[in-house]
């Protein structure tokens, strides 16, 4: 009986020791663990030493209990480097929770923009591809949907594709003009020639918004929404990374993952403000709010 008890205890200690591994989420500068240069998704146990080659070195580890930031400033100087001895105290199971919620102001500065998807000229990060539901009235035969871009070199447009199930498809290729895009209007026009005329006569979107053709009620020519200087990231890669961190951290809800375990700031720092992040996590990652 005693032998069985010792064996079960050993198994418990074995599981505890080897279950508490952490994985590199991001690295800044040259950072070594047990003399191995760290890269994304490398495994790190809460023991041994981490060596930072510069004073601003940093590594973020993902695993049980969430996301943990280790920096050179937490270590001790060792010549021109900084040495941090790992211990379980650096990975507390109880973490402080911020009681201050971020506030967002909903802007609707133009009466003649319908803000169909609430982009509101924000500088969002968009998953490539991004599918947006669109009202059938804007997909009728004879109408043209387009991205009307403003750049430092003037205006340009790309026609917007629609899937059969009435989904507007945003792809990075439609926003790749070779020059930075300042802002974008999503427009619906009754004649593509109107877009060509706009390119010849207007140089910025502020003037386009003020055009009488977009200020008339009950017309086919409408401005549906306005994007800021957005960026695109690959949907598959983004979902794969979040799925990895959710699994390793053991998160059971979006609130726990983003707020309690600290991944909200990590996502913002690495990807920016991801458009409809909560919906992505619910639908694609099956993580409830």
C-alpha cells in the first residue's frame, strides 16, 4: 500500500513538474534560455537562467496562468549582460486585475455616411480575408461597390467583390496600391463612370463626401462606411496563434483570456486594434464571452 502511495505521489509530482512549461509569445532583443537563443513558441520551464544581451531585452511567456513578461531589468548585471534566475515566484497564479475598462467613442461625423459596419474611420487591423454581410439593396444588378482610397498621390479605387451569399469580401490585395493609404470610403454607385469622374476632379475624400451626388436621399449613390489607415494580417496565422495561447493558458472565456490572463495588451502591441475581435474569438475560436 505504501509503495502504491509513493508511486502515485511521484506521478503527481512528475505531472506538476512537466505540466508547468511556458512558451515564448514574443521576444525583444537577443534573449537566451539555458544558452539557447529564444524564438517564438520555444518551450521554457520555470527553472534555469534567462540571459539578456541588452538592458531593454524582454521576453513574454505564455502558459498556465496567462502571459508573463520577463525583462532585463528584473535580472542582475553580469558584465555587459543581464542574468535572470527563473523561479515559480515569477509566475504567480493570482494576478492583479485592472478595474478600469477602456472607453471608445463612437464617431459619426458625416450625416451622409451610413456606417454600415461601424468602421468610423478607425485604424483597424483586419483579417485577410474579411467577410462582411451587406444588405441586398446594395448588390442589385447595375450597382457597383468599390473601395475609394485616398493616398499622398491622390485618389484611386478598386471594385469590391461580393460572394453569392451577400458577403462583401475585403482582401489585402485591394488595399495594396504601392503607396500608403490615408483613408478609404466604401461606396455604392449606380454607374462606374461616376468613380472615374471623381478621380479626375477630386484629390481627397473630404471633397468626395461633400459631393451633392452623395447627399441626396433615396439614391443609389451612397457612402456606406469609412476606414482609416487599416492594415491586414493573415486570418489563418492569427487564429492559429490565438488558438495556441488559449490552449496553453487554459482560458475558458474571452474575459479570462483577454483581461485576467493579460492577452489584451499583447494582441494590441503585436497586431493593433483587431476589428471585431470578440466576434472572431466566439465564432472562429469557439471561446465564449
